[in-house]
C-alpha cells in the first residue's frame, strides 16, 4: 500500500521493542511514508499539555488527594478508575465502581455514590496539569479519546497489529483516526485481560465492514500446519477450516525440550510440549491434564525468558 502512490500509512503495535523492530523493517524497505508507533506514543504526543514529560508507571493515589479515610478506600478508588479508563465511556458512572466496597470507617458504611464522588475527584486531578497524582499511559490514552485528539490524525491507512490486546478505550481512540483501518487480531492470543483488554467476543462483535480469516502462517512449516488443521477441524467440527504453513520451512522443537522428550519416550508416557506460555496455553494445558492425568507437561518459555519448567500432574 505504501509503495504504490506514496500514501501515508500508520502501523500501530504494542511495546517499544516491537515498534523499533517494525520501524527498522520499513526503513530497510525504503518505506519512509510508513510511521510505526505504539498507542502510548500517539496519546503521549497529543497530551503533552497534561503530562509535561512525566508519566507514572502506576497510578499512585494518596488519601490526601481527595480526603479519603482509609487505604481500603484508596484501593477501591484506584480499581474504579482503572475500570473507567479501560472502557470507552465518556464519564465515570456508578457501574464503574469496584466491588466490594471498602469496610466501614467509624461506623459509617461506604456507598457506591460516596466512592464514585471520590473517584471523580481524583479523575479531575488527573486531568489537571501539574497536579498529583501523575497520569499513567492508560490515563493519557483515555484523555486522548475524550479530547478527540485522535480525530486530528490523518493517514491513508492504519494497520493495528495484535488488536486483540486493545482495551475498549484504545479501540475507540484508534477508530477516531481519519483514514481506512485494518485490525489484525486473534482472540486466542489475548493475554492482557488483567488490564482491561477487550474480550474476544467484543472484538468479534465490532462493526467491521469486512472480515477476512488469515489462513497463511509464515511461522511454521507445512507438517505442523497440517496437524493443526486436523486438530482444529476435529475439535470444532469445521471441516472447512483452512491453515497453511510456509513452504520450505520446518518447525523444530527447541533443543531445550529434547531431554524430557527422550525421557518420556523411554518411560512410555505421553508428553505435551507447550512453548511461549501465556494464559490461554495454560488453560489448554489444564484441559490436557483433565483428559489424560498421566500426561507429562513440559513448559518451554519463549525468548527472552531463559528458563524451563517441568510440570508433572495437576498437583504440580
């Protein structure tokens, strides 16, 4: 797209390492018309008037900020703000208030309305330049959305990689960017539910104009792709499921996995090898053990984590 006609493109990714890697690839290909940015960087640039170059890694709220009476109340307010920041809501409402409510203080029970008032007070401070607490990147993205700053950004095409890791607020902010948009996502790879990323069914229900299933893998070879196709077709009953591996590529098991593979063969037991673990793979591992308790699981981490775990049975 960028090669033909010199059109401007924006590639949105997660993490500085991914941004630098993709930018170097575009530069090497001579595609200067493509900007590679994280969503944090987009919101950071547009909200400099608020943060002045200082962004907190975590939201540090103190009882003195809005006269809160206990640490439990502070934690409840922080969780309430986190819920609000992750959504595409334009205002803090009662349904954002985290449960359970804080314990009573001096015999007075907390109410949803009281916690909501405190959370709104902290949010006003977060949106005021030079006032503590310092905003986080998630807060800046929310301000980026609410201020409609994203609507000032214009590209011919916006490609969002790993879109399954977007929070609803991030998804709404990207949708404000003027230009055609493509979201590449796979709900099975979603690992950021703890920070409020959209549930797979929410992304599946988004009103996209066109949907296309990607069937060509450039990561694995044809033999592995063939096995995957058979397994998925068997589990889902979808005989039309298609998945193709890269021609001339062979998928091998890391040498770190060879000792337990050899030991399992000698002991005559089944072995499942799980690589680059995330939460979905751990759930899958649990299902394997439920179906076959005598199976040994060998967890092989992905780079840059250089450690290996062996798990024998559900108890481990």
